[in-house]
């Protein structure tokens, strides 16, 4: 059985849970508390020298880190990865964009507010500015199509719904983004996210 070390408060870890559940892949989940430093122990660092979750351990003992790499591995050959080469490339484009232009702002601002208890005045205002820009870009991309890469849910949607659905916890108001809100509901429904 595949083993996943993760923290269920992390959207990056939940991506792995959702993909596995959607595809009927059994996981042996090992909860790791990042706030208590459990990713910095010698035992964990032997699995993932970067000391981050999620970390996947294959049946043969090989390990894989980075949420989007893990979900790509789990979803290989499934309908979550478009068959068309261009659509597959667009999906990957969104996966890269999520890690560079979305997660560093939406997720980090949420983490600072929710997990660290910081007031808005204590948080770098650029996080809000860039987070709003990311949400606006997604709103525009979703106008006129149900999912980020056309008519079917893909890994792009899984990756981006993880923190977008919780953006309000980071102080981002989704009321002015009707296409984005409708997309969140569609992705949650398609993946069975509660």
C-alpha cells in the first residue's frame, strides 16, 4: 500500500487525498504535525530531505515529494489527465501557475491568519494584492467554461481548488467572482469533497 505523510490542514496534502479517493487508490495516511516540527525529525528528513509534506512512499520504498508531482503520479492514465496533448500541456501550465502565482499568496495569507493567528495588519499587504490578482485571473479563465482545461475536471482543478475554496479564511472575498464560486462547487461535486 502507498504511504502518505501529510498534514490534513494543508491544501497541498488534501490534493493527494482527493485524487486517491476519486481514483479508488488506497492510502496509508500518516499524519505529521508541521507546527510541532514533525517534518524536521531525522526520521522524516530521511524520507524527504526538504522536510515538507506531502511525501509519498511507494511500495518499493522510493519516495516522491511535491503535491503536484504526487497527484500526477497517482493520476497517470486516468481521466484527470487530458488525453489531448495540448490540453495536457494546459493542465501542466495551471499546475505550475498554482505553485508560483496562487499558493504563495492565497495559502500563505490563510496560513498566517488561521494557523499563526496574525492580524491583517501584521501580514505583508503584497500577499493580498497578489492573491486578488490570482483570483481575478481565474475568474476570467473560467468565464464560459466549466473547468480550467475545458469540459472535464482535471488535475489543474484539483490543485487550484485546494486553497481557492478556503480563500475567504485568508481574507479574500469571493462574492465578486461568480464564475470562480460556481467552479468551486463543480469541482467539489466532481471530486466528492465535503
